[in-house]
């Protein structure tokens, strides 16, 4: 399926016909063989490579073992506490504009985002 937004007229570099032709060429291109790199290394095309991590978690009287794939720069997937934080986001702004304060939050497992007017 090919999608094109705000295409130029036929003959223009950004025409729908050029998008279709590029998509057909990509489908007909020979498939490249995918090789896997050792865990924790980067491939030639700089895509991140994950490493499998098995970690025991002990919080209070609860304990469990978690196994996940960790990628460079990714946040920790396990909770830091038995109870999550409540992150308050204020909805609304001056002159009836729709705004969110803060505009970006980083929630962790078990956190709750609470929207207030």
C-alpha cells in the first residue's frame, strides 16, 4: 500500500506516480540477508542491538525474576518500588488554549498519570 500526502503533479519529484514507482522498486529489489551481531554491539547500519537480561527483583516481601531485552539508552523495565508515583498533569491554559503542564512525562511501570483541569 502506498500513501502520499500533498503530492505534486505527475512529473514532479514528489508526485504520486514517483511514490508508486519507488515502492514497486523496493518490493522488487533483491532481499538482503540479515545477520545477527553479538549482544551489546552495533550492526553496520547503526541499528541498536539488544541484549537479553535476566534479573532477580526483590521489593519488600515480593520477589520475582524478570527476563527482558535491553537496548542501549532504554529505561529500566522493572519497577523501582511496590507502589508507583502519581504524576499530575494540568490540562488547560490561558484564553481557552488546550495545553498540558508538564507537556512531557516519563512514567515507569506502576506509575499513574492523573489529568486535572
